C-alpha cells in the first residue's frame, strides 16, 4: 500500500509536509534580502513556495484524480519557478550558494516527489 492510498488528508502526504518545510526555509532565507525586494523577488519567492503545498492540498481535496493531477502539475511549475528565483537571488548576491543550498536541495527532492506522485495518480486513473 503506497502513501497515497494510506493518506486520509493532504496533511498525511510527505510531499505536502516537505512543502511546508520549504515555505519556512524560503521565508527565513528572504528575511535578509534588501528592503527594495520586498515587493519584488521576496514576494515572488514566497508566493511560489506557498503555492507548492497549497496546490497539493487543493488537488487532494478535489473530486477526481484528473483534477489532482492538474494541481500536482501546478505545484511542479511553482517548484521550477522557485528554483529559478533562488538562482537569481544567488546571482544578485542576495544570499550565498551555501545559504540557498538547503532550499535548493529540498526543491529538487520535492520536484522528484511531485513527479512520482503525478505518475502514480496517472497510473491509478488509467487503470
């Protein structure tokens, strides 16, 4: 029995739990960014991070597997967006590579988990 079958709520999904951890990492990381980025990169990074577990939750709360797949795809897009924004933050000198490392590592892990979840849902849907 896989994690998805055992989950009675999105809160039971490890991918959602790790998404929440990523949100906290991103919020902490962006606290030290320049003030002029509050409505720029900081806002975009925080939004993208929040969208990952939010889309997982919304998708799991939908009535069809197809809808869940769609929301997992949205979460995957947000993870890719956040990864890009993290690279930009490092390139602009707002944080160091070592400071960004934990978030980058977790984004990679989440992208793999989301991909696996999407494949599992498609397999379930297609029989």
